[in-house]
C-alpha cells in the first residue's frame, strides 16, 4: 500500500469515528428509564438516583469492584449502548447487581428493556419465582440468579430464549422437574442449577445441548442413572454431578469428552459396582473426582502420567490392588486422595510437595517406622488398625495404665473447663491429608480433602466465626473443626462397654439476618463405629437457627477393642459458596463421651458416699419442711423434675425482664393456656412466652404434657421449645419467636396484618404441615395425635416456613390400641365427625383437620366465614359443591390471580377432599399425603361413598351442633353414650337438654336421604 493510500485509509477511519461520536446518543430511552424505576421497585433497590441519567456512568450507576493503591476497577451497574444506528437514545444492555442483599422479587419488567443482554442478580435476598415473561427477551445471553431464595420450577418459557448462553441458578430453593424444552437452548454454554430441590429424571432432550461447556447439577433430588447422552457434549470442559440423587455406574461414553478439564462425580445412589471408566483420552484433565461412586477393580497406570492433573480423588470406592508406581512421580499433582478403598501392597515413596491420603486401606507398612500414621504429607492411618489391638500400631504405642470411662474434646479450640468438666484442647492446624495424635495419646483425628473453590486454593482452614454466641457454655462453640470431605475422631483406651455419645454443634459460619450470608446450607452425614446414625444432618436447621447449639445424643454406643470412632462425612450436599466460597463440609464444636456403667469403686468408698448422701438428704428434707416447701405449689415443680426434659429452665425474673413485666404492648395473641407475649432475653434472643391463665380450662397436667411432648419432639416443622418457668403459681412456656405469627392471621386476619402468600409459599406451607404431622404420627419415638390442628396453631417463621404449635391437647397414640376414646377436645369446624360425635380418636382425626387447613390455604378463606345460623357457610360444603359441578378451580384464592400452578392446585384440593372423607379409614396416612403433594404418588380419585350421602342429615345436625357449641348453648359430649346423634329419629338432644334441629326442618327435604 502506498503512502497516499495509507493516508486516505486513515482519514476514512478518523472521519468514521468522528461521525460516530458526533451522532451518538447521550441519554437513556425514556421508556427504559421508567422500566428501570419499576425494576428497582420490584427488586427493593432504593438508592438509584433517577435525577442522574442511568447511562451516564456516574454516581450510583457504577460500583467499585476492586481497589488498590495503584489500581481502581469500576464496573457499571447499568451499562448502555448509545451507538444503535438510527436511534437517538441509549439502551440498557446490562444490569449487574451482585451481592447487594436486595429483598424483593424478580421483575417481569425486564422485558421492557429490548436490548438487554446480561442480568446478574447473584448473591442477594430475592424471593419468588422466575417470571415466565422473561421468555420473550430475545437478546438476553446471560441470566445469573445464584445465591437467592428463589422457588418454583424453571419456567418452560425460558427455553424460548434462543440467544441464552449462560444460566446460573445455583444456591436457591427451586424445585420441580427439569422441563424437556430446555433442550431447545441451542446456544447454551453454561447451565448451573446446583444446590436446589430439583427432582425427577434428566430429560433426554438435554442430549441436544451440544454447545455445553459447563454443566453443574450437584445437591439436588434427581433420580435415575447418569444419562448416556452426556457423551454428546463434546465441547464440555466442566462436569459436576455431586450428591445429585443420580445413580451409577458412570457411563463408559464419558471417555469421549476429551475437552474436560474439571470432572467431579460423587456420592452416587444405588449399589451397582463397575470398574473405573477409561479416561486416558482426557489429556487436559486438571481435576478428577470420582468419590463414592461404587467403583471397583484396580487403579489405572495412565492416571499417573497425566501432565496437567492437579487433584485426583478416588476416595470411598472399592478399588483394590496396589498403587501404580507412576502415581508417586506425578509432576503436576498437588493432592491425591485414595481414602477408604481396599488397596494393598507397599506404599510408594511420594514426593514431599504432594498431599496424599491413603487412610482406610490395608497397606503393608514396615512396623519399624514410628511415624506410619502420618509420614510428612501422607496420611497412612487405617481404621482397620483402630479396631484391632492398638498396641500393634507403632504410632499408637503409648501407655494405658487403666481404661478410661469418659472423653471430652473441644474440637478446634483450646483446653477449657465447662460445668466442671475439662475438655481437651484441639488446636492442631488443619491440612489436606492429616492424622493428628493427641499428646495424651487417648484420642486422635483424621481429616481428608480440600476446599475446591477456596481463595487459598487447595488448603483447608479453620472456620471463621461470624456469629454472636450467647449460650451459657459458649466457649465450646466459639471454635470448631471443619473438613472438606471426611473428618474422623478416635477415642482410645476406653473401657469396653456401652457409652452415651454427645456431639456438640453450632453453625458459626452463616449470618442470622436477611442477607445472602444467611442462605447457606451445611449438610453432612454422621457415623458411629462405622454405622450411619444420621443422614443429611443440618446444624442450623436442627438448632433452630445459626449461632445456636444443638447436641446430638446417641445412647448405647458399644465400644469394643477399647476404641470409639466418630466420623462426619460430606456427601456433596448443601451450598458451597454462601456466604463465601468453600463454606461447606462437616463441622463439629465438641465431643462428650461418657460410659453408661462407669468403673466400680471400693466398698469403703461406697459406704462413705451412702452415709454422706443420707445425711445431706435428711438435712435438706428438714430445711424444706421447715420452710413449708412441700405444699401444693411445689407439686408441679416435682412433676417437672420427673420429666426427662431437653429444654432449659428460666426464672420468673428473667421472663419479666424479657417481656417488660408482661406489658400489654408485648401481647401477640391468646393461646390455649392464656395470653402469649413477645419477649427478648438478655442475650438478644427473641422469645414467645405462653402464660397459663387462671381461667384456663387446662391445668397442670396439660401444662406438663405440653412440656414433655415438645421437649421430646424436635423437627423442622414443629415449634421449638426453649424452656419453661415454674415459680409459685406462675406456669410459663418459652418458645422460639416466629416473626410472621400464625397462618390464620396471614391468610384471613385483619387486612393490615395479612401476608401476601404466593402459590409456591402456600404449597411449601401445606407440605410442611403434612411433614410435621407425618413425623408426629409415624416417625417420632413417641406416636402423637395432636387433636387441634387448625390455622391458628400453625405459625410462620421469617422465611414463611410452617411450624406446628400447641401440643397441650396432644395425646400419646399407643401402638397397641386401635383408637383412644377420650374426652372431646379441640376446635369445632376442624374436628373429624367420628371424634366430634363419639369421642373416637385416631391419627385420622388429625388427617381430617389437615384437610380443612389445606382448603383454607388454597382458598384463603376461613372454614366458617359467618357465625350466624342463617348465614352459615362451610368451606368443605363449598368444595364438595364445586367438585360436583366441575368448577374446582373456583376454590383457588382470587388474590393469586393466574399466578398459580393449576395442576398442583388440583392435586392439593383433591388431597384435601380425600383427607376430609367422612369414613376415617379411607383417609390417607400423612406420609402418603406428603408423597401426593410432592408429586411422587398419584392422588386417588375422590368418590363419595354411599354412607356419605346417607349421613348428610347427620352432618347437618353436626353443623348445628357446632354452631350451638360455639355459642355455649350446650356442653361437650363426654363419651360415646352422650353422642349427639343416634340411629333413631333425625333430631338429637344434647346432654343439657337443648334440642338440636337441622336447618331444613321440612320432612320432604329428607325423603330418600336416610
């Protein structure tokens, strides 16, 4: 090109650039500015200043992402394109609002931003569902919504976005099946849906996603085998299937995915074993994790020659044979985990800069070494040794002059004394493959794994406490030990016999507020002596929140060979990046082990103890008698002491201080015992105090019954009892405070107190109540019939999770009895016919009550809307009427509009009708109800039985009975002999002599109905 030609060409470029800048738009499209205002309102974004143009890159429209003395990186919150030909305005192309704890919902108004390409709302506090309207956004390429509270399924309309390349939904509460239409996303490169509640099988249409480069589905509830069609994803680089619910074996076609750099598959369901798949063509692999995948056979030599492989984890399989010598010379490897296999033979001479865990195997190790349990960065300890004579393991050779009957460890913390018990300190620094033997020699721990997404890549670290702990023994919970995969504690030198093991936990790495830092879920399994004793344990869920302790008690743990093994294992479940990356894995605060039959003492010492105890008892009795402490007012206290309560005792002074001396402004309701007050303990814990009223028809026995019931029953959907107070004539129960009061108030309370409950929240509430009842009826150690299930006895926490309350009316359902004939108690309008009329009580009475509550949840209406006889309206009657006319959808709350799933609503209505069947034995069990509501079981067609039609008049009489009962015109029937209905005339007389007549007294109305 000549000089003149070059000059001419450069001139054209300059002219073109000048023309662009000269004619570029400078202000945002007014319609899009208005859309941004609506978007901000939906999101709860309150600090946008619309006096400044959103496309100006000024003020609150930009955000510093990184800043150093030499560098400051600014990222636009809202980015615009001002160079669209023929357009005089700028248009929004990107909205990035990460980590701002926005409390609102996803805005449908995004569709008004015609040129939008990127929406990133990760790590906020957003709730609700993904708007189906988003399916009309034809330019969007990135949707990032990870780390929020989103619920519901992925809308099928999302599959209409042909330009979508990146979909990030990790760390939410979404559910449902994966819609097959997602296979139409022709340009999708990254699909991340980990840490949700998705279920069902992966649709075969996903085979069409040949553009995929990143696919992550860990921590979900899928079922079925890993699909063979993944071999179609030839471009994929990252494949993560951990704790997903899928089963093996790993498809052989995986060997075709030669572009993989990160392959993580773990914790597959099923018991079908298969050899290690051929991976020799995956030459780009940097991370290979195939943990707990039912892999058998031997190790492949070629894995030791992969030049980019940094992490190799084949732990907890059934691999046998020897470790190939090539593994010892892997130049790029930093971490090798072969824990928990059947490997034998000699141990290779590993390089010093690689961390290797070979524990839980059967290697041949020279008995001359004194460090065979931990050799530099190699963990060689095997649990097979731990259960044999510990004297044969050189690194465990220490003196055990006499067996011990207890063991106390402050995990991750310093030595401390709590309640006169001394806990061993456990401050050893964590490492990826570590066996630590305590200086005293009587305990040890073994830990394995690395935190995959850690900022300090490849290393474990002590948990950072971000909570304020207020429990009396907080020194046990300030620190903890955490592990990425497996953490095992061993107790040695214990006397053989039966032990009680207490494992102390407190979640200290999540926050207790309305931020994304509170949305993390830590889930792991607990094993004792090699046996799983708890699956999917969630500390915060069982403790009732973060920063609160929960002590898991295991009785009758058999110790043999003088050794106890406590193992915690992460099975790929729970969130992994909330509040920060790598906050997951088993965490434990302390361990308490005590023998159920401690060592004997000498006869002389025993006599001395008995004599001293007798003297003390005599003195105490004399003092108490002199002070008059054996009167009636202490009967309740003595009965309380006889209960095996798992709660705390509070003083009246504490409760008065917490409630401002029961100030009327703190009164939040009226329960079965009397008033309920909101309070705040000195440590900042909010409580609800239930005070026994002197006018209450319930007495001491019911009070003790409720304490005993709730203290013995712990479940996510049962209200948590903190403790009680018994002083003089004051009887108080102290519960967790639930921010959103009762379901009744949320649905049909005063308008200003109602809560907008969308369909997904209503479904969650309904399933939660059913799950709680299923626990009471079928799963708990005590089989309980609640007897008073109603909307006012369902409380809602800050996340609108339901909690069943008020167990004062509950009765133990003895398994040997077919029913309990008892005094009638409960709330009319929710009571099953056989119970209301005859006092015939089974768990099917609760099923009936649940059916009524379910109808209230669906319709948003109270079961009895009007109290006068002339205007009496019963929700169940209306539901039956709509069923007969084929208009069941009319039952759905009009406040929901069209924002509900018709199929799910129909399921819930039919389940409710099934539960309220007049014939009790036709009603399903509550576990069946849960299964039907979750879509796992088909709902049987509801067909009224002939007896139901024949008993219409009886039901009408019963309705009148309810009405007069509520008006206190008649007394309750006490036994079957006082039933209000007989086989004789179609009128009835109450026990007080008041005649009960049906609304329709005309004889012609009853013709043919009997």
